[in-house]
C-alpha cells in the first residue's frame, strides 16, 4: 500500500465526520457557586449531571522525577542538589524557575482542551509553597503558579485535581514522594502538622474556585500501620473542612494507591477513592481487569465513586487494553488520568504523548545528576544542556504523537456514546499482523469499513454473516478504526496492526 502522507492532525476529526462531535461534551462545565461532587457511586458536576473525569497528568512540572526528563529514578531534591554542585545555587534556582515557567504553559492547557480532555491532575511538591527551613510561611511564588494554571484551565474549561505529590517529609520512601529519609511524614509530628496546615491554606485559597474538581490529599501513601494513614487522612480532612465544605476529596489507598482494605466507612461524605494502575504489573487483560475489579468491589461495598488517577507507561496494545477496561461501564470507574502529558522522547522504552527532544549535553547532564558515579560534566556542558532542555520543553517545540492521541481517543469518546452492542463484537487477535476475525451477535449490520488515522477508507465490505475474516496484511503498521453500520447505528472499534 502507498505510504500514508503527512497531513495536519485535524484530519483525525475527518475520520469521524459521519458523526457530529461536540468537543464541549468532553470539557468542564463549571462555575464558582456549584462544584463537582459525589452522589453515591457517581461523580456529578455542579449541575448534578453525572460526568467522567478523563484527562492527563502534568508530571515533571511542579514535581520532578528524573526519568520523565530522560534520567533515572531520581527524586527532585537529588536532581536539584546534584545540579547545584556544578552550576551553583543561583543557576540551579534559575533552572528551577525556568522549568516552572516553561514546562507547562497556557499553550499546553489549550492543546489538552483541543484533545477533548476535561481534567488535568497537577502533581505538586509541597516545597513550591513552603520551604522546609521556613515552615508555615507560604510563598507567593507558589500561589502564583497554581493561580495561573487554574486561570488557564478556566479559560479552556478543563477541571483541575490538585495532587499533593510530595508532602512534607514524604509520604513514602519512593523517589516519587521526594522523601526525607531521616524524618518523613509518618515519623515526624511536625511534618504531619505542616501537611494539615498546608492543606488548610490551599483549601482556604481555592474554596470558591469551581474549576477545582477535587483535592488529592496524598499521592501514593505507603506506611506500615494502616491506623497511621487513617489518622493522617482524618486530620487533613478536618483541616480542609474547617474552611472548605464544597470541594470533593480524592483519597488514595495504602501501598501506593493499591490497598483500600482499611476503609470500613467513608472518611468524608463528599469524596472518591483514587487508584492507580500500570499494566506492566499485569500479564494480560484478565489480570488488568481483576485489579480494576478489586476497586469496583470497594465502590460497591462503600457506595463511593472510584477514579483512576494514574495509568499509562506501556506499549500501545497494553494501553489500549487498559483503557478499554477502564471505560467498560461494568467496572464503574468514573474516568481516568493518563500519565503523563509530556516527557523526553527517549525516556525508557514506552512511547510519549508529547515528546521533548534531547541533546548530547542534556543527556550528559541528566545522566550525571541521576547517577553521580558517572564522569562529571563540565560547567559549560551542564549549562548548555540546561539551556537546551528549557528550550525543548516549551509546548511549540514538543513533538505531538498522533498514535498516542488516537489510542486515548478522547474526542471520539465525547462524541460517540458507548454502546452496549460493543460488548457483542469481538476482534481477534488485536493487535494483529493484519489478518483478524470479527465476530458479532448483532444481525442487523450491513457494511464494514476500515479507516486509517488520516480519515481514508482502506478497506470496505458487505457483512454477510456473524463471523468473517478481514485481511489488512498489506497495510502499514499502526492504529485503524473498524466502522460497522446498521440502518440506524454506528459501532466503532480500534484495531492495531503490528
């Protein structure tokens, strides 16, 4: 087959021109007097309509993880401290401020809205608001950062989940919590008090901002004693509720948002439970479904919504499988947030959504700050690498991955309601080498078309029976859409040719 020619990404919309897609369906409907809230097992908007919170994480911006930037599994304070030893404190501080200014901007939120997502989860380090050496004094520079992104999200109708990704001391020993290994959150009374007061300050500032869908109180806590975590949650909730009775709370389980067994009742009436799933932990669709179903059972037993705050970091087939299960109404998941919106193109082995280009000097820099046993870069090399990185993280300089966009498929999801008939259609194998079987129990289908990412029909056939083979082995590798028509209905499923 002729190679697919380069066209603008707007052609993805052409693919679904046979259906009227209203992108606003995927975006936030909000005001500052009514708020996103819980009703039994559903999340409702301020007008009491059931909604799915589907979006992306803004990892690597207000909370650093070395691997997102092309390095190793390195905590934020280690990145900063190691960089400082070479370039000095002034240049290190300038680097930090430049990341805050450029990694996520208004242009990113605009693009996220164009992708039809209705929420961003914003991981932030407590130190954007409060220095460890000056507790209880909150920095205007940090408020400015949060105020700005909330304003952008209001402008483009994208909800916000504020995620305390690193509490004072750290809520786990993982690099993802930027921990202090001597006195962490669980063994330091002062850090617990700081966390409670920090959330009170945040809630007091944003208590009247309807664009905030939820406060995510502790990202991926991990503590030996469940009672310690429950007590911490109750104390934080009391602090928040003393100034803000409006906003929904998002509560993550122990063992890095995996274990909710300690909850025998709801710690707050307006809340959801948030779980995370990364499918490299699971071998197949059945094991992914079993993990998600564990959370469904929690939802059923406590009559509470469940939300997937993080998922992603895998190859396309696993991502597609995971999202299909998350979107299956059987599991009662109130949406999901993909990890993550932006990362280095060369990060690990998994594809990016928005890719950041790299250079030799930045590779040398991030490798050394992640592992100081490597040869030490010169000041000139590191400063040049820093300059390259700051230039490349800006949204216009990133590389947008249309294949990832098609897998996440938010615009299509907003325009095409999930049909129960989808469950009666099987495409096997998927992914395939181009030859696959379609089985359906729906007798009214008349025609089938296969459409590529450019909106071009690459295969079509009449449907004569309930099981038939399709041979696309001559097509390029990639994502395609199988469109099946009845007299009054359209069903679309994805197929990945590898």
